[in-house]
C-alpha cells in the first residue's frame, strides 16, 4: 500500500516522464513474463 502511495505521489510530481517510464517498464515486464511462461510450459 505504501509503495502505491509513493508511486502516486511521484506521478503527481512529474506526470509525463514518470508515466512514460512506467509504461516502458510494464511492457518490458509483461514481455519477460510471457517469455518465462513459454519456457516454463515447454
């Protein structure tokens, strides 16, 4: 919960840059998870 509040406060401080980085980060994580699941399932 505290982490979410911290991220929201960062978002309010600097919306465009922060959002862009978060978007890139989430896309990277999703791609990595898909790749990992593919390996795990064989």
